[in-house]
């Protein structure tokens, strides 16, 4: 995550140092201190709102060590939708309380607050109704299991039904752990959750379709191939096979291509992570792959896209090698297991 930590007072500056130290091993943490109380490892601001505005689009979370009202006014002009807003957390400058105030479920503010509170021996103040009451949250379940929420209105209605002690139906094409008490796979329910790739399936009058983000693209390309050419090849494969681009969770390739400018730009453009493997690692992958002598002589592996997709996914190949414009694309699907106890990974 890209996390911006803001502080106003001297106590706040010192606390922001502790927060940064706690999170920086796993996240990109940037500290911003009011000009009267700063240090060599932080950026300086005079106007918090202006600085927040500059950082808003590229930040996954904001942590404000200041009064709640100051934080709210700083982010308010830039807020969009529940599905897109970053996590926003407020801490008092004595470090007693960690309060998620925005995007608690989807943005991960609740989980991040818990991590900070545990690390600082503070108290996380969780105010979302499902969490504070220990109830099932469709948002949290979806985020923790890397599922795409296709209908925020349905998700909100299901959360309200949970709080009203109404049973929520559950249907899934994937294996799953034991259901929480709020969900049932039997009986007639007005609202329910359906996990699968077919969003037209509506087993309940109010159905929340959750789609797994479990598609891995294996990509090979000629040297100098542009991001636009890669994007065009990928889009052609996805459209032909009716795969939503939102389902992509990773791009895989061979290590000699991991710094290829066009491929890196493509991944950055769409926010995809990239995993690269050596030729030896790819050749050890078992399976029925199309073999190319030219690719073998050039890269040391007889097939980059299919082998890397299968290796990265740990699953099965669902679209074999497709070549276009100097680009080869294959698609693999990660196995899905739904765990209702799983916590969001920050």
C-alpha cells in the first residue's frame, strides 16, 4: 500500500515516526509534517488540504495524527465513491486511539487500524456496525477473499439485513469453509450472495454477485514492443474469451523481460503486479505446452506465456498461447477457496 502519514504537533511527529517504522517493512510509507514540527525524514506542508489533494489519487491510505475534524476537512473535497476512496485513519497525538473514519471495509481502514493498534499497544475504535457487533460483512468477506463486488447497492442491502437478523442466502461454484451463522445455503431468502463468474445468475430476489479476481496473464513479447501493442493483444484475448479485465490479479513472464519498458508500462497502467521466472523455473513446470524452438533458443524456455501463467497461478491454463503483434498471451486461473475467517491482506 502507498500510505501517507500526516502530523501537526511535536507529539504527532514523534508518533508518526513510530507508525512509519511499524508499517514501512511491508508498505511504502511517506510522512508529512506541519512546518513547525518536522524532521529530516519527512516532507513539510503548510496547508494540509493542498498536500492531501496532491497525494489523493496515488495513495491507498491516509493516517492523520491530529483532531478528527481537521482530517475530515482535509479529505472531504476529494472523496468519490465507497468503492474507490482510500482508507482514512485518525489518531490522537498521544497514541491512545486508532480510528478508521473512511473506507473501513473495501479500503482496509479497519484492518489497518487493528494492525497499528496492535503494534503500538493502542485501541482500535471500529465503528462500522457489522464489525463492532462481530457480524458478517459482505464487503470484508469480498475484500479478504479477493472478490469483485459487482453491486454496491446490493452489498449495502445485505449488510442491513444482517443487522436486522435476517438470514442471507449463499451460493457458490467454489469450495468454501463453514458459513457464518448469518448465511445459509438452504431455504428461501430474499437477499443472498452468489460467488462465480456468471453475473447474470440471480438465485435470490436481491443477489450480490461476487466475482473472483484470480486470472493470471502469461505474457511474452519481442524487445521494444510498446505498452499499447501489449494492451491490444491482451484485450483481444480477454474479449474473445469473455474475461473481464477486472479479474486479472497478476502478470507473469520470464526474467529477461521483467524490465522490458512496454511490459512494465502496461502493468503500471492497469495496476497489475508482475512476477518473473528464470528459464530453468519455467522449463520445470509440468503440463502440455506449445513448444517453440525459436523461443527456446532465444530465451532458454520453449514457451514463456503458458508456462509462466501456470506457474504463477498454481492452477490451470484456460486460454492457450495466442500471438499477435509481437506479443504472446496465455491465461491461467488460480484455484479459489472461500474462507470466511480470512482477514484482509494489507
